[in-house]
C-alpha cells in the first residue's frame, strides 16, 4: 500500500488535474450557492442514498428521462453516455465492457466489472458472463449509475475497474398506467407496459418489455422479454419491500465478418458466416429490502436475495462448434448499519454472505471438420466438460467518514472477504475423450482437473480526503484497492497439459484526484487517475491459464453540462486514457506482449456531446455525437482500427398530458463503422455497426 502515499510525478493525469485544481481554487472560493438547485442523489457508492457532491469518487448518473428519450435497443446506447465507459455491441444483445479500462474479453474478464440491479449483484461471485448485462431491464430503468474505479470496500470481488447499477422504478414513483409501442426496420417491434397502485401503507407496481427483432444481419433475429415487479410496505418508520426481476432471451447469433475493412462493404456487413449460432438464456432474481431506523442516528438495512439463471449457446467461434450449457443458483444477504457518533463521525459497517452452486457442460455434437487436420484431431465429439462448483463467500466491512476543520472530510474503509470453491468433476479427469481414450501423444485439447477446492482471502481498502469550496464545489483525493477472485471457468476449464490452475486473485491499486461542482448553469466533474493491476489472468503460449500479468492505466475524465437558456442545454463527456502492458510475454496464438505497448482494444480517446433544444413548448430535440478513437486490435500493436464518429438525432413531442411521440434516427450520416474490431488467426474480423436507422415510438401515461 505504499504506492497509495506518494503519487508518481510521471503520471500525466493526476499532475494535470492537480494543477487545474490549484488554478480553480481562488475562483471557486468566491462562488455563491445557486438557490433552488436540485442535488443529484446516488446509491452505488455506499448502497445508501447520498448526495453526489458528497461522494469521494467518480459516479455518473443517467436519469430516467434520458433512458426514455434514448430508447436504447441495446444497453450500450444509454450506458456509453458516461465518461470512461465503452460497451461494445456484438451480435444481438451480446456485448463486451470497458469502464476506465480496455475492452476486456475472455472467460473471467467479466469479473473485473460488477453489474448491479438496485445495488445487488446480478450474478454470484465466480460465475460471471461477459454478456450478462442483457439480464437487466435497462430499457425501463428509473436511472442508471456508472461508478468508475474500484469499489471493493462496499462490494468485494469485482468492481475493480467499475460498476454499473441499474435502478428499477419504485412503485411509489411510477405512473398508474403506461403503455409504449415502437417500430423500426427489419421487423423490429417493441412494447412496454407499466402498472402501479399506491395506498397509505403499500405500493405495488411492475413493468414489462417485450421485443421482436428480425435482425439487420442475416439469421440474426431475437425475441426478448423482461419483467420487474416491486412491492413496498411501510410500517411506522420501517420500510419493507420485494423486487422480482425476470428475463428471457432467444437469439440467433451473427458471427464476425472477416477481411480488412470488411465492415465498409454493405453486403458483407449484412452477411452472417455463422447462421447456425444461437443463444437461449433466462434469469430470475428475487430481492428483499428491509430498512429500519434504530434511533435518531442509526439505521439498519438488510437485503436478502435469491437468483437463478440458465443459458445454452452454440460456441460457433470454436472449431467443432460445441454447445455450452451453464447455470447458477444462489442465495445471500447484504447488510449495512449506518450510524453517526462522536463528533459527527459516520460509520458504515456490515456483513455479507453468499452461497451459490453453478454447473457447466460442453458437448461437441460430432467430429470437428472446420479446422486444420491437427486441430480437428484434438477436438473429439462428445462431452468436453461436465462439472459443478459450490461456492461460499463471507465478508465483513467498515467505513468511516470524519468531518473536520469545517469543510474537510476524511474517509477510510476496509473489507475482508473469503471466497471458497468446491469443484466436482463429473467426467474422467485429464485431457482424454469422454470414454477415456486419448487423442494422440499430446492428448486432447480439453483438460478436466480432478475434484479439488480453492479458496481466496483478500483485503480491500479505501483512503480519501475531500474539501468543500464555497458550498458548490468539492475537491477529493482517494486511494483505493479492488480485487477479483478467479472465475470458476479460469480455474476448472483447462486445456492441453494443464491439470491445475494455481491462480492468484487479480488486484488493482488506484489513486484518483477529482473535482465537481457548479458555476451557475454550468456543472462539471473532472477526474484524473493512475492505476496498477497485478496478477492479471491470461492464457500463455502453452495454453495455460496463468496469473502473472501486469497492466497500468492512466487517464483523465470530464463531464460538463451547461444550460444557458431554459430551452437549450449542452452536455459533454469523455476520457483520454492510456492502458498499457507492464510485462513481457508470448501469449496464446503467438502474440507477443511487450511492456509499454497499449493493451489491445483500448482507444485513448472516447468522447460524447449532446445538444438539447426545446424548440416548442411541447417538443424537444437531442443531437448526439459519439466519438471512439483509433485502437490497436492485437497485443503486439501491429494492427489497428481507425475509430469512428456517429451522429444520432432524437425528437420528442408531448401531444397531450397523456400522449407522447418519440422519433429516433441513429447514425444519421449512415457511417460505415465497426462496433467491435479484432485481429486473430492472421486476419481482421469485425462486428459491423448498423447503418442509418429510424425508430418511432408512441407512449401513453396516466397518473
């Protein structure tokens, strides 16, 4: 933890913001508080509602009206409004995530981020999926919070680079009835329904969204349904509630197109080299809420939960195209005791417990014929993996906030977490065929470890200092540590001669300097960060899962909003960051990592800008610019994607008190671009972006 005490002067981001902050101070001290300002409230930082201006760290809030206006057909369209965030759309509802990081892929990379619904993780520790964001109803969220940087003290494993918290509409805040119908090209239809009932003691409400998409690429249609139901009951000062979430996805999947700049050819972009691919998935989550003031200065919050999910998908990207079946069941409880004592000292403490059981099966239906003879020979027909893992997680945490000297506040927190996996192999151990026969002298590709157990104990921490200037401005400095336990697929889904994966937990140390505040109609948020990540898990040139990688991450982020007129506002958000390797190694497929080179799929520039204009009392328009800078598509930095700029236009018309129409034109200039670019097996490959597309929605709401 010594690196938390001295900031390295060579890190351009922190030094730059420190200089800017010093320049601002004399101006900020003279600023007057704007009367009638509505403070933004967030919950992700501590699981408890708090004013954003009081949080020492970086959180962006996407409000409910933005969710409605954007009307995202994929969660990337709304979540990428936050600085430092780039979710790449793959096929259908699939995605890969970057939050203050490169876009990370691979079996356990999803554990680097934490995806939450109402501050509760949607998946158990050790059983993540890179596409799991399709399991939450972002289409009807009341707000979405994006936390950047480690949040290990409050949430534990995961949230190393950041977290996304989708906040569901509470019944008491919902209209009594709402209905929206939407249509677009390629047989796209979507319906949204909301119902609620409120009384003195109990509120109940729910929303459902159902989508049908014929797919703009060949054989890429989908059917999707999402349901959220909430119940809130008040008894005296106590509040109890239940939240039910369920999702179902049936998707035909389109694979990569190949060839340099293939996305620029419309016929190739619309093609699907893998018409046989599909993904079927469903998930159900039930979460309880109990909040009880114990006295004037102490409040208890308890969130028990149960989760269930299943997924089948054809791994069309692998030779032999095996079918994967996986699922998880889990129960747990999150607790928080929030109290104030002594000299306005705030204490936040709790115990979190989780029990989960997950399984994975991989079966190849027949002999492999789509690879080279040697590659086909080591991929036999039949089952490759069949295992179950029982996991237990227990954690205790505490955080203290101490105001001093009028405008200063010190923050300190620590969390101890224990993760235990019990692995049960239900096949013959080793890299043989299902019946125990070998695939040759080197054995088969897939290796099944014998039954074993693995456990991980980790301590995460946070130290911070904040200073309020003239009430409307806050400066903060934080040093945090986050971690993630290895994913079960990294430990037990092995290859070639590796029978044991002796992996350490990944660890990330971060220093962040930030400022946020208001100048009348101008609000701003600035942050500079420097982060070191150790024990990075990757697959080496032998095909072994190892955990001795290291990367560095340095950058600055900004967020501005300016409303010079009641009818006009401008919003800017973006990041400049360098994500680089800090080790040398030859990895799988023969790529060479060299310290100092950029991590692949890590654009240095990501920017967005929005102009909102209420051109009539009942009508408004939004013009959005989205810019993704160039990035290398391989670890050796030999090949790159040039980046892209997109324009989107959205128009909203409030025809009556109850009726509203929305028109959305995405990719106005019909730009040819790639949602994701990659280089593998000696060739460029892309998930092409969609051309100019028009969607029309009609909404009805009544109180």
